[in-house]
C-alpha cells in the first residue's frame, strides 16, 4: 500500500470514527483535551500499522481497541498520577472554603446521568458506555475489551442494577 492510499484510508477513518473515539477516550480519561490526544495517538498507531492490518476484525473494533489501550496506558502513566495528586490537593483546598458561586454553578453544570454512570466501577462503566452510548453489540464489546461475550452480558446486567440503585438513592435524597 503506497503512502497516498494510506493517507486516503486514514482520512476516511478519522472522519467516520473520530468523534466516537474521542467520546470513548473521554469515558476513560474524563478530560476532553486529553481524550483528543489519545485519539490522535490512536490514528498515528493506526497509520503506522495499516499495512499489517489483516482485516480479521472490523476496523472500528480495531480502532476502539487501540484507543482503549492508549487510555489505559495513559492512566497508568506517571504524568497522569501527578495530575491526580495535584487535582486532589486543589480539590481538598477548595473543599475547605468553597465559594457559594462555585457551589451553585457546580450543582447546575452536573449532568446527573453521566455522573451516575461515571460513579460506577470501571468494569461496568466501560461496557455500559460502549453498549448505550456507542451502540456496540455485545460481541463487538467483547472484541474491543478482549473479554468473553458472557462476561460482557454479566457486566451489563450488574452495571444496570448498580446504576438503577444509584439513581433510586439520588431520587430518595433529592439530588
């Protein structure tokens, strides 16, 4: 495959899957700019490996797998851990003396459902996100996450149960 063909294929993939991949990356890293960086890294890896892609899987699931691995690598990185430490220190400082304006803004800016989903453990959050937000089938999720279909179904069921109890609790306490 020559460079021009690779460029065309990559451009088509970026147009078709770019936004989906950014949303997927965001579900892991929870920062829009870092999510975009993760997707950029995904497309760079994709471009470099395009010649060796065997078409055993769909390109979409291949891109999802690369994106998830990029995000997981980032979340294990020293840089991320330092950002988390700084964030924790800033949050702790702010929680001691929160401003009334910040409290009001935070209350109205939160999207409760997304917040509830992000409160779930990662194993449930990722399958729920891929299933409901990215509309992947269970077999596609299985391929992307490299787990069995039955594990996907179990995590979906348990994730939905946990999400339901979180929502009921929030309604009960009037959040």
